[in-house]
C-alpha cells in the first residue's frame, strides 16, 4: 500500500485502492485520500474502527442507509462500502475543494453573492433530503465540502433521522444531537422536535457564519451559550442588507412553528435574487439512469455480454468495487477524461484480499447481504480469464502498473471523448472567478491572483514584511499608508498590503445596538455589541486600489531578475515600457528552456529528492485553502511557521513540508495541518491549510492568527 500510513494496515483495500494522506478526522474515524486503482481516480475513504466507536455503531448503519438511498448533486456520493472484522471502510466521492468553511478563513466573510452561491446549493440538498424523509440534524461548516469547481457537497449523515417519505413535517423526534452552536432551541430544551425545522435553524446559523464570519450564539460557558440560543438574540452587523437580515430572522426564529419552511426558502427573494427562478432542488442523479458509454466500457472489463446486461448489474447498486468503478469512470467522463479499463481483469490479489471481508452475519444484516457480493463473484471469474499479471503473490504495485500500462496502450484507441462542453467551461471559469474574487468588504480573496504580485514583489524584503507596500498605477512600488500599519494588523498578499480583520468578535459592552431578538422572546440586555467596530467598517482599502495594478508588472524569468529587487522598490517597470519584440522573444525562449529544464529535473531526480521539495501547485483549482505569502523561499516560510507555533505555545510536528499543530479548547483538541507549497502561477510560496480535527471556528481563528503573526 502506498504512502503515509497506508502500510499493511488496510490490507483489505490492497489491489483496489492505494491509501494516501489523511483528509480529516471526526468523532467516528479518519478520512483518507486514496486512489481507485482501476480508474486512477481519487476517492475519500472514511475508516472507522469498530472498537473505538463502541456504542455508536448504529451511527454507521444510519449513515450507510442514508447514503445508499440519497443521490443528489449536492450530496457526497457513496461509492463502496466494506465491513471487516475490525473496521468499516466507506469509500466516497473525493471533494478536492476542501471544507467550504476554509473559503471564509481567507476572506473573513463572504459577500452576499458568494454566500448565495453556496447557500442555494445547501438549500437544494436539504430540500431533497427532507423530501426523501430524512433530516440531517448535524449541519455545520465541517460537513459542507467543495469540489474543484466549487460545488457544495453535504457529508456526514451519521446523525440523520428517517421518517416515512413525505412525513418529515409530521414526525416528532426526541434525540438531542448535533453540535451545540448549531442546535435549534427546541433541541437544547430537550423538547420533541421536527427534524426539518431543526435543520432550518442550523442552516440559519450557517448562513450567518458565511455572511458575518462569526457564530451568532457563542460563549465560552456552555450554559450561557444555551441561554443565548433560547433567547434567540444575536448581533446584526450594520453591513448586512435588509434582505439578509430578514432572511436570517426568518430562519433563526426560536419558535419552530414561526420558522420559515424549506419550501418557502426555495423561492425566497434573497435566494432567487439575480437567479430569477426558484432553486431546482430535485435530483439530477437519477439512479435509474446509467451512462451507456461507461456501461459499455465496463461490460468489456467484466465480461458481461451486452451493455444492457451491464446496465442491469450496475442498477442493483451493490456499492461494491463495481459501483465504485462505475462512479469513478463517470466522474472521468464528466471531466472529459478518457474512460478506459484494461481488457481483462487482473485483480487476483485484490480478490484474495476481499475474502477477508466479513460474509457472516454481523450487526448490519442488510449491509452484509450486499457485502457478500462485494465483487467476489465477479472476481472469481476474473482469475480464470486473466491473462496477464495478478498472480497469487503479485503486489498492488503490479496491479497498478498493469492497469496503467493497459490504460496507456489503450489511450489511442480510447473512446472518443466529447470536446470540452461550453457548459463545463462556463462552470470552471465561474469557479475560478469565485476563487479569485475579492471580498467587497475585506479586499481579501482566497487566491487574489491580482494581488499575488510578480516575482519581483515576492522577493521584496521578506524579512521585514510588516512594512507593506503596494503598487501605483505605473507599477512602481510604494509604501502603504502609515495608517494601515498602525491600525489593525497588516500583512502582505503578494505585493499588496492588506489589513486583516480578525473574526468578528461580539462582546458585551453594554449596548444593544443592532441586536435582533426574535419577537416571541424578550430582548436580552447588553448581550452583544461589536468589538473594534471601527476596524470593520466597509472600506475600499489600499489593497483594493492596488490590486488591479500588479497584473501590469513584468514577469521575470528565473529568480535572478527578481532577486535584484532593490530596497526602494523602483525596479518595477510597467510592461509597456520595457517590452520590445526582442525582449519578448528572448523571454519566450528562456521560458521554454526553463520549462524543459524543469521537466528534465523531474525526470532525472530520484523520487526521494523530488519529495524533498514542496509540492508545486500549477493552477488555481483547489486553491481555496491556500494562503499566499510574500516569500520565495519555502525554507523561510517553514521556519516562520515554526516560530509562530512556538510563540503561540502550540504543540506541533514537522513532516517534510507539512506541519501539524494542535490547540486545546473547551471543545477538545483542534489540529491543523499547514503545508508549504510552491505556487507556480505567481512564482511564490503558499501555505495550504487543512483542518484535521476539532472545531471549525477555532481552526479559523488559529489560521488567521498564524497568517497575521507570520505576516504571510
Ligand atoms: N468526501 C470527502 N472528501 C474530502 N474530505 C472529506 C470527505 N469526507 C470527509 N472529509 C474530511 O474529513 C472530515 C471528517 O469527516 P466526517 O465528518 O464524515 O467524519 P466524522 O467522524 O463523521 O465526523 P463528526 O465527528 O463530525 O461526525 C471532514 O470534516 C472533512 O474535512
């Protein structure tokens, strides 16, 4: 098994999946990134240790039942489910965009249009979930993930409740569950409640966190927090538009019967604004519709005589390796990648490993029924027909290589792939636009490409980055106003200086301004008021005015040019002034040579050495959780991170370019992984963030603090 932590630990997956890094962990297990070997597609595998979860075992069954039944564009897809003596393995669609919440770590809070983009998808998912008779009951930022093109995917159905289809609004539940900060007042009071109404409340909290960047009800003391929730008093920042306020109020109604319903949410003015139509919440993933192209390719691999017969097999939805293969190929097709499988199957090893999967009755009788079919029957056949590779002792590597070779050989004769669809292009460019869009409020964006600055700016004085600087219209470097430096925190995003406003803290200073209280409860006196309000004024800060200008600076070749940046910073000459046909030609030649050199280095460098340099991010996809620094030396960034961790007295471990740090809070430990990466597009060093464990808000605070302190 490949890479970190995989080892012999997950023998049952051998030959099927290669297990890689940890993506995150929750109360119920670890989630790891893995590769579906037959199709070379990334998947996420939630691995749950039976011993560790003890009494919570039914949660797994609940989650499985829900994931098998629910199939929607905004719900993370279940691919494959495996149960062994000791563990459960839940193979899912991999959401490479990370947690949606990370999107606001960098931006502090979202503009209405961005919040609307995500929230519409959440409402769509929940409308569907409710229509199928389920209530999610654990809606929180950690459970909303993003795909590479910024589609929202709901995960974690371990706490969901099921009623008869169409009965969700009649059935009362009584189990108090979910995270306290997102739990509806009726749940906290221990009253019988309706799952759909409780979900609407949690969605209200989520919308608030998107728009405000803070929780509406928060307190270090749990009892005090419960009181706040029951009173329904929360701070309404002045920048919220009347429509946002109205929507939040309608969702955060203490009395459930006064709370807006999902049906009304679907056509609410705020949600339909500029979209001109109610949300289309019905599923586009009809389980009765099987892609013929994919089925055709699979029929050859599985030795099924006709495509139609293969379709029938897929439609049984056993959630075994075949289902995973179908979904993996489907996602390849959607990305306009080749859909090919080896002609024969070579999974003898995998077949043997699969025999370790429990076939005897277990607590999950319904699941076992399907587990018995987990590719076993098919694989028996395969052994007899397999002509190459896959002897009894062959390794996963063999299998992988065989597949890769076949895929390579087949590449030319592969299915004709449809040309890039304009629709997909549109979606991706929308995603890119979302990623690069600056917050109107904060001037920050997760990957403010415009602000990255050119290599020159990136080289500029990384040791004294407090002194932020920006570019004037001529592309000349200039200092930021003293104002910026003296007030608030200042750190650099590329060549621009940004004022970072920490998460909005709502403190008690005795005023009641802008506090909204739901009408059925008396307002609480002096509970909330904005802290450091003056720092949060909507402003067109210098970083915004400079942002559009950095793009005009020359792109230097190699680091030497940029390394020559002098202290006064006047080396930045606008493109128009320096570029002659000759320089452009020279640059093209050098750029091409550089590229070739890089390729050669990659080819010639032994694997170990390649790993010794940080990962290079080549495009803006999957950069929601990457913060740019003004540094060009990854070593400097790593050293700086270590300093910050020490300063913050955080426990941490370093593993190559990854640093995992831990912080304790009232909710337990929170672990964050920070990885130093190189960002090719702007020739600078970035920090990729990942919440491994623990409270999302603490993660947000810690990340923001680290970025401030490190002046990244
Ligand atoms: N499909 C996926 N793709 C990418 N990352 C994922 C995926 N599923 C889960 N993760 C990551 O793993 C984390 C834990 O997953 P999940 O919430 O399902 O675990 P859990 O043990 O049920 O957690 P909880 O204690 O919140 O119930 C998520 O917050 C997310 O960061």
